[in-house]
């Protein structure tokens, strides 16, 4: 299948302001790209880029004073298959983990392992280590948190999500990631596109999505505590320790985000030119 994806972000800046954007399709999907998701701005400004410490492609711009639009529209090939379930994937002992996974065992800005460790072991310590343990965590988080877009808050941590029992997809991911790390399972935060393909209506407003990956059974596997069911059409943008590492846009000055649109839709094989 083919997926048409993109976004349009409209800002108002009171002064010239540097920005870092993590809005490019992840390099792991490079071979699937049919029409590249080139970032454009209006008005046009110089665009630079770099790889961050996690391998994500980040874009640098300096937004001019006034209204500023950031947009892309691309096309990607996808298998159309749901997230893989590997029920026999086992948990590794910490001493056996690859070095590059170890950073994803540690507490981070939104994932307070020190606060949640006793609870994690009390609730999940007796579960079968591996896939079943991570799924038990997802089941708990999915049932605990009530999704409420109106209650989104950029500063909410895993501990706060646990106590407030409300949030959006990033809060589900942060809490599940924290429980996994408490139980010595490497877990990393993911952000990207996830449309409603393969799900029944009604459909929500388009937005970027958050999920997470854990290292078990010798590899990284996708879990989604918010939806808690295998989905099709995920397109990764960036990975990190938590949302602070992969913010869609980081601005170094005051601004107003006046509007944004995100689209992720199945496209026909005879797709026309992108707009």
C-alpha cells in the first residue's frame, strides 16, 4: 500500500527565532519513500540539517518575524501489515544487553524510574519476563489513562499521568516506558505518523502519534499502550529517551502556534502530484 502523509504548521513570531524540527521520515524507512517529504517554509528561509545523538534527522531554521508556515507532503510505501506480535520474545539479563540499549534503562525527563520502581515490581514483577510482561504493562496503562485531547499538557510526566489518570498518546507511552525500565527492559520513545487505516469510524482529528519500542528477544519491538492493538501504517519520525529528545518543534523564543494539520491517508497506486 501507499500512504500519503504530511503536515502544515502555522506560527506567529514576534521576533526572529531559531527553531529545531524533528519532522523528517526516519532513515530506517528511506527505501520506502516514493515522494520525499521535503520540508518547505513560507516565507522561504535557509534550511540546515544534522543527525542528533539518536540518529534522527533534525532540521534547523530561523523563523522570521511575523507569520511563518512549515509544510511537507510526501508519499511512502508500506507493507500494510499490522505491528508484529512475537509472543515468545524473552527478556534479557542486564549483563547480556547490547551497550547501545543501556541508555534506555535509565530515568529521563518524563520517565521517573526512581518514583515508580517499587510499584512496577509489585505489580509486574511476578509476570512472565518478556513479551507477556510488556503486554501486561500496556494493558494496565491502557485501562488506567483516559484519553482526553483537551487535557494535553507538555509538562506532564509519567508519575503525573499515573496519578491524574488522563492524557494523550505521549502520556501512555511515558508511563509504559517507565514501568519497562523499572523492570530492566530497555524502552525508547517513538514519534511519527499513525493514521486510522484499518480501524472503524469515527476518526479523530489528524495529529502526530507516540508509541514505544522495547528490546526483548534480541531486537526492538513496537508496543502502543494508547491503542493497545496492532495497527497498520506506522511511519516513524524519531526515537529517543522520551518526548524531550524528539520534540516535533523546539523554538528558542516566544511564539504562537496558530494552527496545525497532519494527514496520514492511504493513497491509490496512481497518486497524482503532491500539493
